[in-house]
């Protein structure tokens, strides 16, 4: 691992040479302010883990009943708790002391009743017994506890993860018959390879890229596809070697990963069964023409090894092609289903409504500005478009399709008004009425009571006086009446409904308060308090919560939310440098909402800094569509003005902030923004020190789907002239459903109504032509940090893992190359063998990050040797 200062000097031949000088060789300078390493280490992750307890209650409903259990840890230890809502009763699930004593006897190890060696259990279907695993290696064992007799039985070794025991109860999301969408081979919550039909009469699995069918009444295993191969697979597991990476496994369809020891070549095929068990459909991606990306693992013995994976980049002609197949009882093989409308389209939400004659799905064009819900008659291939959406100067989020009841009204999500809301359509796609509306965002269906006709939705930004990112759950009748808030309170709420929908657990949390869990009834009335997080340990150590703040964006109108950490020995008479921890989005913002006891911002603050997180326009999609699409066609500079303006407002309000010593750091997209801040005028004069880790400095070599979705893809007809430019491309829709026309405009919406003005939604034409315009071509050029290298000012530390298959290390290496050519001084860390997250090297990197700010913002050059002392 090397940390070095790179200096580039132009020679007489105008070529760059590289001088490498170890930072540790620099002479220490006189410290201006001594960094408080003692306080920072006291509140590091290892220290906090010892005194931090449960902060969220995970409700586990017992079968289809309203009774539940959970595991909770506080200063008294770990406990399993049983709750019976109808009786308003809460008690221990079992006698912890008796179980501990019997486990010690059978397992030949001592155990404390308040610190049992397991936190999860599996119920037997009679709900009179539960089972658990304990220990590892040769000591690994499986036990069963009988609740009535209070006796423990040893069941031998733990069973394989992909085994299903007939008398055990599996939670929802396990090995059911509904596969959903996605690449072939990756199934439910368990690695069970059998994808059973709803009536359990047959199952499907994949092996060596092809599909196989087994009927219980017969003994044959029937091969129902023959053309599967690498990069066009229904599912595959390499039983001779462990896959190089999770991403490669996903892209090759290697579903059902049962761990490195699983040598069974059968994997779960991601089929979607019809409710009558007579048919299924499955999609796969043809990636045979997609170009490969490469990584070299220099740490493998005895020789460095090369790994490759299919990876499409923005604007490339050869991207993965979606294929849809169907099978009906009696068919000898799966059949191709033609659902193509747009070039390079994607499909989502594959589902049946009634029977096995008609299938529904959502298809979306490649620029992600047109989509529609269609119904397909399998026997004839006829396609009927039910609902369509189109937008300009923004992207469309793909909605989940739900129904008030089987065969009933459609619950459809749309941002057609500029805010995300749910709308009611009849079963054939005729608009009826909105279910939610207003200047807030409803974006999750928690559940639907199909018997009572009640829809439970959650959303953000509706309750006055609250942080707009606080989530709440609401209920609304299927006819649009009876809208009501269910979880009041100025906090971020997550809810878990009971199977009967009579009760739900409400977890309320905010960054500066102890989280609390409450049991509520169907009207939202509190039935009983369950738990409140025990913060006694961290408070006794001197922990103090961060503060929330609100500033205005650079437009002087838009509210921007943030968090602020002070040193726990804060002195208001002193001046503190301020450091911004950033992640600009556009798919999220790096601003913590729920409670967290620790983290890098908090630990960094203890050195003697004010550390903040603050949002920006173009970031979190949980605001209006105009807010999020501010970054469209501007995937580089969009967040900088709001960051600078927000920091200036904080400094004007708080005299203890030193506006002349400003730092910035971030990972991935945050690393990208950090480097942009250090090189983009006038921000390169404002930000003095930056630490940029694994930044996507060149989004033109990043993920095709992400870059095209959030920067914007320009669509042109073949042969048409068009200049390349990241910000000039317009919507360029593909003649999308709903009547939106293409328009090559001048960039993304910036006002409160910009995105909504370009959106069209409504019923589509009753028939579909199946026309695919293959003459269309795509163009995109995202502005890069590499372009800005000559503008670097201040001090910057770049870092990347050399096995990063998310943001390829080539992005950072290109940044390094550009800085050398620009004759700039900078620092660089390469983390060998590490992917996008730095794994075992993360603590080392965090230390380097903190040292970098201590040296260059505090002047604390304390390092005289190579050893890092705690």
C-alpha cells in the first residue's frame, strides 16, 4: 500500500515526469492546533460497539397470527420477547435461564441467560417449538426448544442453507412460487433451488444456463430450454471455483448463491408462476455482445490473476437485450414472447392477474423517459397498452403495479404532477381518481388489505413542521376516501403490519433522539410501548447528539436540510475548521435521517472540527421531481453552489465556524463531488482540503444504466448530425406512449415546476403495433473531473481499491494521469485487493482521512515515522 505525493514537471520535450516522495519523509511542521486523537479514538467504531445496544425493533409475526416476537439488547443483555397485542401483553418468549443451563449441558460450554449465542430462531409450524443454530466449525450445532415442556433437544449439525424442512415455518419472501423480475437464477430470501408452482405440483430450476422442469407426479427431469450459454443464461453456478465477485455473479445469472461450499450446479430460476399453476414466464438478458471490463488481482498466488465481467458503458451500441419466455402446461419447451416496442428497452413488474391467459408488465425505453403498463395475451401475442407515462428533461422511476384486489382496480404510481403519488385506474387502465395528492411524496405501498379494500402507503414531506424526509404511514380506502395518518410524531417512522392488519409496530427515529418502538392498532392509536433504545452507555462516555439545521439553496428559496457534529469538548470561544461530508445523489443524498450512534463524521469532529452533511438540489428523489431533476444534463457541477452557500450561511450564524478553513470528503459519488469541488472555479478557492475515495471521476466509463438515467441520454435518428455534449442534449424521447414528442432542449429543469411541465401521463392506445425503431442512435457525454485537472487548488487525497467492479479504478487512475499531466501536487492511496468498499482496510483508510484533515486544516503534522499509534 503506497501513499505518495505525485509531482509532475514538464520537460524540455513537453513530456511529464513523475517524482514520488513519501509523505512520511516530510519534516513535521509546527502544529497550530493539536488534534484530539484521544477523543476521536474514544468514539471510534470499535469503542462504540461495546456500549451501543439495539436501536430498531424488528417485529417477527408468528405465522398468520397477530402475536409476534423480537430480540432486543440493552445494558441488561439480550432478550427474546413475546407480544400478544389482543391482551396488551409483553413477556419473555421463554425462560432464558433454563435454556442457557440446558444449552450449557448439551453443548458443553457455559452460557449466560442474558447473552445467549443466537439472536434468530425458526418456528416449527405448530408454534409450540422453535429451532436455532449455535457455534461454528466442528462445534456447530442445531437445537430445538419446546415451549410447553421447557426442554432443549440436540438435532445434530446445522442443515444446509438451501434445505427446506417440511415442518418449519419460513418467513414471507422465501421459496415461494412468485419469482418477480430480474436476471435469471436469483430467487427469494433462501437459496432453495426449486421454484415451486403455487399448488406445489411442480418446480423449475436452472442448471448450466438452461431450464429444467420437474413434476411431482412424475420421476422425469425435463429440460425445457437448450440455447442457454454464458452471457445468455437462465442460471448457472460454477462448482469448480468461487465467483470472483458478487457483481460478476449477478451479471452471469449465477443465482442462488449458497456460499463458497455449495457445489450443487442447480440454481433457482427466477420464473413467475401464474396463480393457477398452469404457466410461467421468465426473462433473461442477452449480454453476448456487451463488451467486457477487466480487473487484475495482484494479490493472488502464485501469479496475479485477471477477472473480467460484462459491463456496458453510457451511450454504447451494444448493451444487454431483454428476452421474455413463456411456458404453459403441456409445452415441451419455453417459447419466446415478443414485447419489443423501443430499442434496448427494459421490462419490470412481470405479473399475472387472473388465470394464465394474460400477462402484465411494465416496459421502459432506454432513455428512461417513456414507459407503459401493457397486457399481453399469450395465445395470440396481442399487446394492449393500459397506462403510459412520458417526460422530458427528467427520468421516469419505474412504478410497482398493485391492485386493490385480485382482478380489481389498479394502484399506479406517477410523478405526473411533479410529485410522486398513487392513482386509481380500473382494471382495464381507465383513470378513476387519485388516491393521494398534494405537495408531498407518497412512494411506498406498505400493504393492501384486499378484503377491506384499504391501501396502506408511506411517504415523506406531508406533515407540517417536520423534516421533509421523515417518513410516515397512511391508510386510504380503495375508493380514495378515508385518508388518515397512522403514526403521528415528529420523527422518521417505519412500520410493520401484522398479517390481519389489525396492528402494526411503529419504529420512530431521528438522528438526535433515542429511537422508540410502539405497538399501534389499525387506526394508529397506541396500544402499548414496546422499547426505547438504551443510550446510557454512550451518554456515560460523553456522547452528544448531532444537530439538525436548515439553510437555503443557492436560489435563495429551496430549503436544504443537514446535520452538524461538534467536538464533544466543544468551546464556543474557539474557531473550528468546517468539513462537509458529501454524497450528491441523484438517487439519494448523503444526509443521515434515522439515529446512528457513531460514524466517520462524528469521529472526525472529535479531532477539533465542525463536520456537516447537507443536501442539494438535484439530489434526493424524495422531494419533488423538479428538485431531483435539477441535475439532469449536468452530472458534475449541480451540487456545488448549494454546498458552498449552505456552509456560508452556517458560518454567518455561528461565529465559531472558520470559513477560511473548509474541507470536503466523500466516497463514490461523494468522491466525485469532492474532486469537482477542488477543481471547479470558484469553489476551488473556497474548499481548501479534500479526500476523495473511489470517485466516479469519469462517468463515461461508469455504469450505462445509471449514467444514462441521471445525466440524460440524447436520442437521434441515424444519419442526423448532432454535436456531442453532456449538457446540451434534450429529452429526445422515442415517440413515447402517451403522446410525448422528442425535443432537444437546453438542459434540466431548475424551478419548482420544470419537471412536471414536461410530463404526460394517461391511458395509452388500445392496440400496440409492436414497432421498434432500430434507426435510433444514442449520444451522451458526461462532463468529467478529468477535464478540470488544470484547475486544482488546495490539497487533495485520492483513493481507490484496485478490485472495484462498481466504480472501476480506471476512473481514479485517469484522474491521477490528468493531474500529473497538469503538473499538480496531490496525494494518492491504492488499496490492494479491495472492491468499492474497503473491507478490512477501511479502518486504515479512515485513519488516513482523519490524519489528512488534521495536517492540512489544523496544521497538526505530528507524524515522524511509519508507525500508526492508536
